[in-house]
């Protein structure tokens, strides 16, 4: 057996697998009247969400049911793609402005380590005190919301010590 024959024999199963994967990825989603048009099915949930929205399904609840994803994920994907604006929840980045106070708190939230959580709380506390001196209760409330967000994000990420840092600050305020 020549080297070329060995290579062809050993790589043929790989080519077959690749062809099969391509067939599985592309399937007939929607038939045209002449049945000749094939539409490629999106591969990821993100692609499916965007495709549904662009096809006219603009109700997030409907997309959630069809894709079996969390509403916050669907909204985040659509917002990142520039298809919707103004969505905010527990997992929305603090780099995006939610209201007039957001610029003060931009990128203030971190819980990668316990020390990072402490630094976040220090910054939140300084801002809380600043708004208190101004008599701006809404600004203080925004600081508390950010601390609560930090606590919840850390807790749901399995970072109990980091969550405790935020929790202690909240209990004191």
C-alpha cells in the first residue's frame, strides 16, 4: 500500500464525519413552493435568538419558550446585537448606563477575589456617602442596588466569602 493510499484510507472516516456534521447542521427548516430553497439552522442559542427576532418574533417571552433559555439571556443577546435597548436585570453589565447614576458606578462591581469585593464595597461606600452629603436618596439607593447586585452575583457564582463582603455592607446601611 502506498503512502497516498494509507492517507486516503485513514482520512476517509474523518471526511465522512465532517460531511455528516454538515448535513446535520443544515436541514430543511422552511420549504419554498419549489422545495429547492434550504435555510441553514442556527447552531447556537444566540444565533437562534437573533434569527427568531429578525424573522419577526419580537416578544421575548415567545423566544424564551421556543429556545428554552432564560429571559435575561435572551434580552442580553438581543441588546448586545443592537436589536433592543433599555433592558436591565441582575446580570446586566455595570458598564452600560441604566440611569443618570450609572456613570458614577461604571465598572465598580468586582468579586473575582475577596479583595476585589472589598475594593468594590469601598467604592460603593464612598459614592453612598457622597450622595448622602448631597441629600440624594436616589443616588444612595443606586449604591445599595449595586451592592445587592454584587452580593447576588457572587452568591450565585459560588463565591460565598465575596458575597459576605457585600452582605455585611448592606446590613450596615
